[in-house]
């Protein structure tokens, strides 16, 4: 029971922190130059997807 009482609040806090980080990054990307970040992310994602699928 002690482990459950410790894990539940930690998981909830992690989810809340993750949501705050995602919102902050999205707001920051809107304020700053947006084309740089999506371009880098798309290239990195394509490199990761291609070797896994093997179709490309």
C-alpha cells in the first residue's frame, strides 16, 4: 500500500508536468521562429521511421 500511495501522486505530477512542458513549448514555438523546429523534428522523425519500416 505504501508503494501505491507514493506512485499515484508521482504519476499524476509527471502527467501534469508533461502537459505544462508541451504547452510551454508550443507557445514558445509560436512566439519564436516556427520553421526551424518543425523542420529539424521532421528530418529526425523521418530518419528514425525509415530504418524501422524499411519501406523507404
